[in-house]
C-alpha cells in the first residue's frame, strides 16, 4: 500500500526507502463498493484503485465483437505455434446463433476452434 500512497518501497533488510513509479490495472466482476460497505474489501485500497474506473460490458452484450476477437486471437496463436489456420467453421465464427446441444466445435487435423460464447 505504501508503494501506491507514497511511491516508495523498502527492501527486506534495506535501510533506505526506494522510490518507485507504480501503475496498477485491476479487474473484477464484483461490486467492490458493496464489499467495502460490508467490510469485505479495504476502503483505502478501493479508493486507490478507483482512480479511473472503466466499465466494459460483458462479451455476451457485445456479440458483434466476437468475430474480430476470434480472428485476432487465432492469428496470434497460429503465429505463436507456427501453424496455419485454413478457416473458421460456421459454428465458431462468432455468429449469434447457439446450439442447444452445447458448445460449437470444429475439429480437423490442423485446427480446433471452440465458440467463444460457450
């Protein structure tokens, strides 16, 4: 907490505080203010973290983002694994349709794609 408040830390066994420049990005799906009111989350930490709150709707509310995210991550993972992705199946392309039988998958010898909303 001192690093956030004062911009200094003290090494174990150290004699002088060391200046640090700290930025923290945190995320939660809980209502921290309610947790603070109930005593389940530290109020001082809440106010230190709550300097620039960003509220991002869940992906289920932004289905139009799914195809873009799918293409981005497939390209990234293909590059990391040095593999070729030949395409994305209709079930996993981010379309807003959903099968009642469970998550949509497409399996081949080169690529397996799982629908991001499953």
